[in-house]
C-alpha cells in the first residue's frame, strides 16, 4: 500500500486546517511498504514529485528492481573496507595490488562520498578520473577497480547503477606501443656483460652464476619469478622439456613460492643450447635447497631444489638482482635504460623467435602461459609474417612444383 500525506494541512469537517508543521520542512510525504513489509517514507516539496516517486517505486517492486532509498547512504570507504574487500577471493599478491590502488588513488578522493551520491553524479567520477596523475593504461586499471566495487554495490542492491559505466565517464585512450624484440646480439651482449661484471671492483666480479638466467628467459620464455623458482625436477634433459610449475612472488615484502601467473602450469620445449647452458651452470653452481612459505608469508613452508640461487645459497631477491645485476649489465651492454628493456624483454625475444619460426599463436600462447590466444595475438600480431609474403611464397612454391612436375617438358605444345 502507498499514499501521499500532506504534512502542512489536514482535513477537518470538510475543510483544510493548518498543522504545526506548516511552512516547516517539505510538505508532501510519500509513504509505501517495501518488499520486506516495512513502512517507508520520503518527503518532497511538490506533490507531483511525490506522485512520480511512488509510481516508480511501485513499478520497481513489481519488476523486482526495488532499491531501498536509504541503502546507498554508506560511504565508499566504509563499503570497501567492511564489505567489498573482505568478501574478495584474491590471492595475496592481487589483494596487495588492489589495496594499493584503493588506498593511493581511489579512497583519498572518493572515499567520503556516499554510494548513492556517486551513483547520481557520474560527473564526479569523470572529474576524478581526469585528475589522476598516472599513465593512461594505469588509469584504466584503477578505473576497473572502482567499477568492480560499484558493480558489487549495485548487485547488493545499494545503488541503482554503476556510474563508471555512464557514457560520460570515458577512460583515457591507452597508447599501445609496438614492442621491439631484442636481437640475438643484444641477448649475447647482456649475457657477456653479466659474466664480466665490469662495473664492480675486480675482486667482486663473481656474477657468472646469473649468466644462464639469460638462456632460461630467452630460450624458455620464462618470467623472472619463474626463472628464480626453476627447480631441478622441472627440467627433463632426456625428454627435452621443462615443466613450468612454480614462481617466486613477493607478498608483503617477503618472497614466497606460488603457482605461475594465473595458476597456469605449462610445459615448454628445452632447446639444446639452453640444456647445455643449464647443465654447465649446474656443474659450476650446484643446486641448493631453498625453503619459502607457500603463497603467503604465513603459508606452509615448502622446500625446492633450485637451479638459480644467490651467492649465499638463498632465493634470488628480485629488487636486489634488478638493481645490482640487471640494470648495470644493461648499461654495460649498451642497451637503452628504458622500462621496455627489463628482464621481460627476453620473454618477448622468445616469442618473436617462435613466431618467425612458424609457431602458431595458439601454441605460442600455451608456451607463454597466457590465458587466451587472443591476448597473445594483441601483443605480438605485428611480429607475424605478413599475409602478403606468405601468399607469395605459397603461390611461387606451387607454381615451381607444377613446372617441375610430369609433362613439364611439353609445356607450350598443343592448341588453344
């Protein structure tokens, strides 16, 4: 049941009599019963607005789309910290990354806004997005986090719509630069620079234990954390394959063992040069058992016989390796000091070599551990042999075979 109450006048004996509320507050109060049987009310200055509101409420109740008008009166910060984050099933590293984006970019600007205020004013979200002092691609990542929060708020019945999906909220256009794979000379130069360690004092140039990391990354397509977690049982020299089943991740500033990214274990071919490099590395630097927590810093201890370890026999620390080995070696090798030339560049080198050798996108996606061949294609499409070149080769090969086949000596004879 629903009706509209006049709070300024009441009818007595056929005439209107002013109440004590006359000229105080909003005159018209819409009253209705919500789906839970509770009586609710909302006041308006104009009767037409109250009528329209009740009509919409009634329609929403019938369609099952009813939203409690007071439900969205919770701040974004409170919803995130008490409801949204605790209900997520992120792994530890993803939770850490999402929490950082919330704490640094979202909650300082929007945390005190109520959910219903944000839902009503997409322009607030648009202004916030435009003010982010980050790269366009990262701005899109941050917006995705906020949109995920507000999608959940909508699903929970707290807001009618997600303002991030309004047409006026336009994420910045990401400029995707075509990656330029390293050449063989760059790979060789990096390996040689690490072995030489010329930026260190003469007595401390003992970096040979890291040189074969170049072969593991460029010849197996491993990520840095997968290289650091490469264990002896994972390498099958006889079958010439490597099982990629572990990585070293940093969670809360501490290294842990975990599954590869996306929990996608995979098998990759073991090329002979890589097998020889790993065998020589194992001869010079015997594998060491390393124990780390599983997945989280308080996880169950797990011990692995690692091929690559630090000079002290422990797990290689990512930050220390990048700072003390990779960056100075890159400079010594004459390779530009830009983000694109991080250790991940060796993985791109691996992909480019496989594509040039005729490996198809689906197989490459499997070797790289990507979740979708379409994702692989978006990254490496420009490295694929051109369709025109392939077409020319196909026709030329076919015509050459025809001209060399039976009866070719009689070509040109006969009548038309």
